[in-house]
């Protein structure tokens, strides 16, 4: 959508006003609105669609919580804030220690807060590895916590907390949050797209302009405007300018059609700076079934490049760094198991030599890799890549299957992670690092914790969107 230059308050007649205006009602916006309301502010939400929800309502429904949540304790996992902090710091490129510290210190309280808003979680644990388990158990492994090298840096515990319904589950979270927004009497303007910010003479953001069908409205924000319009996966210009991975062949934009960077552009229109804009989450999962983790990932030279028990986004990021981005998952019959309906199975062969030949791998290379792997696996060891012992079994039983993990021939969903640069209280910063008074951003409109595929865990995005959305609402409500 088209975003205009900022307007001067002198040229605008406001037709309504609130202390805090929240632009967009996905998970970040709903949490910002509820928190600002709880802090005593008069809140107005302006939402482009007829019901809200955004990408948040489409999501699988994992939220990254830890440090000893009720669900972790109920399942005998002894997590600590320190282990959670050390893990996220280690797995994240250029981590923001202040934000990660706050996120971890407050994770148990944030989980409790989400439950109080009616978001359904249960006390059950899904023990396997699945990119999105189809059942409703809340707790599951959704990152690299139990994979080398992270398993040696922080005590491995599961921190993915799935919303407790079957299948893609985050709609149930958004149903609960939007019901809360309505129940506590927060005003919401639906079918209303914000397309400009309004500033006073000092540069403070004091309102917004929005279009509701063919009417133009102006709303005053006495304390602050919170931008929570989601990511920019559907904005071709921003993608072309900042995010080369999203333009790669095979990458399918992943997100609600409203994820067109409106908030990024609104922020930029008043000098807001952007960060982490090249970052994406792109993934070609090698599991389920979990037995496929017993297979090996190789490049076009037949060489392994990562421990296969690593998170699927991390494995894909490493696959994309291989020559010509070519990568295969090689399994024997027991490790391949049943077809899952989404893998790009190339074929199956009676011998590794035939497979190697047909894949165009240099003669003998894959046979050698497999022989070394099998020899070590028989001893329960993986000296090269440190895959966990429970996934180490010699791959010896034909037929041998090759699954294509090459981005391009194989398509993968991609989402953006970059956004406006913000303080820990979600205040938007300009290029010089100065706070833009009255302007906040959270969720996929801002850059907080998630920084790339290799360090991602399912749940980081909803986790940070909800948490920093709340911080935005709380801070804006406190403005005098
Ligand atoms: C299929 C799928 C599965 C996913 N699974 C997970 C998962 O399991 N765990 C996880 O952590 N992350 C997951 N993600 C990522 C996660 O869903 C998003 O990053 C997160 O929900 C973003 O939340 P948000 O509130 O910032 O944006 P959104 O949820 O997109 O909300 C933005 C809202 O702003 C509104 N809006 C947009 N422009 C304007 C405007 N100009 N004026 C007014 N309103 C506007 C939109 O209509 C929308 O309601 C998944 C994403 C997808 C697409």
C-alpha cells in the first residue's frame, strides 16, 4: 500500500483521539493494546482488515518461553533463566544482550500473562521432533537446544510452547487475544489502513491518517503511536532492496497479504532506521518422521556439512552455503520410514554406488562418506559433526533414498525478520540512534531477537512480538 510523507499537525483536523494508537492487530498489536489499557491508557486500535489476526492467526502456534514455565516443570524439565539466556545469546548472530536478558528474565511471567488473556496452553509434552506437530501438546523441542554445539553451551531443555489445539494453532491465540481486546472495551477501527503519520513542530509523532473504505480520518495520539503491521514479505520493492534471499528461486513468501511493510515505511517516513533487513527464515525440513535425522545431509561432492539433528532452519541455512546450494538427505530404508507427503524424494537405489552415479556425485565420494559415517555410528560416535548418539545408526539397509534439499528445484517458505531499530521499550530510533518521540514498533515491524534461519527456533517470532508488543504498550501508556 502507498505510504505518504508525514503530515504536520497544523494541517490536520483530528476526528478522534486516544492516549495510545496501535496500528495493526496481530499478536504484537493485540498485546500492545491490552498492556497499554492495563496501564491505564485510553487505547485505539486501527486495523486494516475486518477482523485482525494477520500472519499471527496463520501461524503454527509455537511460542518460545523458558526459565521454568509451569509446563516445563510439569514435565520434569529443570530450566533456568541463565540457560535460556546463554542459549539464545549463543545461537543468535549479533545478539542484543539487553533485549534477550529482558525476554528471558520475564519469560515465565509473560507465559502466565498470555494464559491470563485466555491463550490456551496445556501441560502435555510432545517428545518427538516435528517441524509442526499435528497434535495439541504444548511443550516440544523447536530449536537447536539439544544439538551440538548448543547442547554443550546451555543445558538442553525444550522451550517451544504450542498453543494447545491440534494442527496450525495460533488462530486460537488470536481468537483469545482479540476477545480480550473487545471484552475490556478497547476501541477498534476495522477496515482501516493507516497511510501516514502526523507530527508536531518538534518532530513528535502525535497521530495518524487512515483510510476506511473511501473515507479519510485523522486520529490523535496523545502519548504514542505503536506500529505493529507485521513483516514485509509481500513488498517487492523492500525485498529487492534489502533481502536477496527472499528473491531466490524457490522461495515462497510466507505471511498474510497485509505483510507489505506498511509499518516499516511509516517508520522510515519520519527517519526511523532499519536493521537486520537481509535476514530471513527459509526452511526445507528434513523431518518428520524423526527417523530421517538418522540419515546424512551431503552436498554435491558427497560431503557432510552439518549435524542432522540440528533445527531445520539451521540445516537449510547451511545447505544454502554449499556449492550451487545443492544438498541431499541420504537415508537407508529404516531411517527413511514412510513418505510424509511433502519431501522431494528423488529416487531410491539398491546400492550407494548407483545413487552416487545418478546424483552426479564424484565417483566414490558418497561411498567413502557413508563408510566413515557408518563406522563411527556403529561405535555411537560422530567425531566430524557431533550428532547426538540417539540418532547414530549405520545406514546399511537398502534401498537407499535421496531427498532433494536444494533450494530452487525445491521450494521453501520464507519470512522476513528485519525491521525498525528499537530500544528495549520498543521506541523507534533514527539513523543517529536518537529516539523518535511518540513512535514505537514491535512484532515483525521491528528487529528484536530473531536474526536469521541458522539461529532461529520456532516460537521466537510470536514470543518476541507478544513480549515487545507489551513493552511498547506499557511504555507508551506511561508517557506524560
Ligand atoms: C504460516 C506461518 C506459520 C508461522 N508459525 C510461527 C510459529 O509457530 N511461531 C512463531 O513464533 N512464528 C511463526 N510465524 C511467524 C509469526 O507468525 C509472525 O512473525 C508474527 O505473527 C508477526 O506478528 P505481528 O503482530 O508482527 O504481525 P501480524 O500478525 O502480521 O499482524 C499485523 C496486523 O497489522 C495489520 N496491518 C497491516 N498494515 C496495516 C496498516 N497500514 N494499517 C492498519 N493495520 C495494518 C494487518 O492486517 C495485521 O492484522 C509463522 C508465520 C507464518 C506465515
